[in-house]
C-alpha cells in the first residue's frame, strides 16, 4: 500500500521521545510500498523539530537526509533542496518551499514582509522583494 505520511509520523521517526510510537512509525514505513511525504508535512516537521525539540539546523538537515535516504520514501526532492538551501542561507525551510512552489506555479518574484527571508532568497539568486 502507498501511504501518505502525516507530520506526526515524520516527527516520530526523527525523535525518540516516544519509543512505542517510533517503533510503530518505523514498522509502518518499512511495510509500505511507498511513503508519500508532501511539502506541507515536511515543512511542518521542520517547524516542530525546531520549535518543540530545539533541533539545530544541522540536526534538521540530518533528519531530512535520513528521511530521503529511505528507499520507499517519496518527496519532492527539488522542493526539499530549495527548503534546505533557504535554511542554510538564513531563512526558514518553509520560505524555500514557498518560493520554489511559487516559481513552479509561474510566479516571478517572492514578496514578503520578512526581510531575512527576502535576503536569503536573493543570496540564492531568486528575485525577491521586501514590502514596507
């Protein structure tokens, strides 16, 4: 069966604070034909790891790498890389995903009140503008 992973399943795989849930999540992933991980779920996972578990950027990148390395896990690799690149440049992971999806949907410029996000995306060569 092809399953769609919710954020809480992804967090259980990355964090071992509830061993029973972690084992069940790992078993579920192992037994699935494919594990589909949407951009929103992976963005939310990053936020939870950062805000709730105080993961560093390096730990978050490692958790994402571990997830991508699982053979039956399917992610939008280009979007995930855009999120990681944004995070490395000082923006939030989600900013990179938002900018990537916007361009994919024919957007030409990332626009935000978030100066940090705009600066990080401009560093990557993306057209971005701060409002205000």
